[in-house]
């Protein structure tokens, strides 16, 4: 029997997550969180992966719940903020200027299609407009789900819409989430 292919993500996201986590926690709290990680994940923090390098999603599955429990004292709102900031950190200055010219529908649809560029063997995203001022985003068959995953994703979706110039956007998990690999978010920017 063959082992299933592991879920992987590009190193760029991991670099952004660790940079934002360092910023949010400060050096002492970040060091305390990092000390709880496996040698493999710690090695990626000490020597960050190349942005285009594929790394095991298991590293996220270790870092994000550890940050949630030991860095944020279980406060999921801080994890949403971490996801929001990490998404924005990933956007280069030129992209930020370009995105401000695009509609939230376009940005969410593009982000959904980019999921497969930055993730492999870890499900898919699909976006569907809900009128002029909203959409729903479906995550399907995500294999690597862990505590805090959906809060982090909520932050990323929020950042995508806010980057288009809608600072009061809302993102609500309407179905799934938890331990499931499927989730549906409703995004509103009215």
C-alpha cells in the first residue's frame, strides 16, 4: 500500500506567517512559542525556506495551533488578525497598488484560483458572487486542517477584500469548519 501524497504549501506563506507572528508576539513570546516546535519546524524558522520551495503543511499545522495556544492564549480573534496581516505581508507593494484598482469579486476569484498555485494535495477553493457587494468562498477537501486553521483563513479572506479599499468588510463562516476539510464563508463588503 502506498502512502498518500503529503499536503504542501509554498515557502512564501510560511515566511510571512513567521514574520507576522514575530511582530505580533515580540521577541520573548515568539521565542517561547518557537521552543515548543519540532526540530523540523524550528529549522524552517531558523533558515526560512525559499519563497518558491514546497514545504509540508504539517509545519503550519504545528506552528499555528502552538501560536494560538501559547502565544495568543486561545484568542482566535488574534489568529484572524495574524492571517489578515500575513496575507498583506505576502502582497508586494506593486500588487497592493494594483489590487486597489480591482473589485473585491475579482480579487477573491483570483485568490481562489491561486490556492492551487501555493498549495498542492490540499483541496481547492471556489468563489461565487452574491450580488454586487458580496460573495461566498467554499473550501473543498482540504486535507491539512488543524486548530485555528479556519480563523487564519478568515483573516486571509478579510485582507483580500480590505486590500481593494473596503476596510469594513466582514467574513463569516457559514458552514463546515472545525475538523472538517470543507467550509463555506460569506464575504460582505457593503
